C-alpha cells in the first residue's frame, strides 16, 4: 500500500507538470490524459486540476502521500476542500486535519475537512450552502429487476425532517403482526408511496402506470 501511495504521488507530480505546461485554449492535455489513463475527459480534467492544486498548494499532503501515510483518496479529499477555500487558508487547513488524517478513513477525513472549512471560512460555507440549496431537485434512477430509486436532493435539516416524518407514519401499530413482517425501510417506502399518491378520492393504485403482463412460456 505504501508503494502504491508513492506511485500515486509521482503521478500527481507528473499530472501537475502536464497541467501547468498546457497553454492551449482547448486544454488538449485533458484528452491525452484521458486516453493514457483510460478515463473520461471529465474525470481526467478533474485529476489534472487536483494534481496541480496538491502540488502547488498542499505540499504536506503530497509529502504524506509520498511517504505512504495517506492514500490518493485522502489527497483528493483534501484537494476537493481546498478548492473551495482561498489559497492563503490552505496551510492552515493542512495544519488542522493532517495530524489525524493518517488514522482516518477517507470518509472520516471528509467529515473533518467539512468541519475545518466551516471554521476557517464560515461566510463562504454559507454561500456554498445557499448555492447548493438552490439546486435542490428530485431524481429518478432506473435500477435492475424492474425497480427504480427516487431520490431527493435537499438541505440536510429538511431531508432529516422528511425521514423522521416517514418514520412516524410508518411506525407499526400496537397490534402484533400489523406490520405484516415488513422492515422499517419497507414501511417507510410504503408510507412515502401512500402519502404521495393518495388523494381524497383516489387510491394509490389509480396513479400507477399499468404493469406489462409477464410473458407466458409454453414448453412443447
């Protein structure tokens, strides 16, 4: 793992050099890196930007990665947070999170980074929150086996309030067996369906599109 981290640090340094020497308006280095690393152009552009930021503004992070004390996922988490902060705050960000980062998972580090960014630049954090809240939306994603995921991108307090409301609605009655053997997650899903599709005079089934009949297979 340490050898892999060392190789990742070399790649970051190389990508940073490619980024800094590409002065073309079209940024053709993005396409070259995408082809070389078998990445999409969007992902390659992100790798180049992260590498330049780490190499230029997060030297302690790069050193820790080179020494095998951090992984590339840790370094990218730091780069993502640093990108939202003024450059003059980058050293303080490293000072706050790196001592514990070596013992944290990338997810734990991201939690620490969010807290540190909020403390270092609360006004910018509030502006980012308002911008993100303006992008609230509902998304439908197709899933295997005739299923789908309906997700809501909401401010955290609103999302938590919705979850608590569904939990209250889905709480099983005191009568034993009234839940029908359903899990809490299943009861929440059923409560959401009922709340959204039931009107004063229309049952939930009336809103659903007709199911296609299952094919019949006859063996002769």
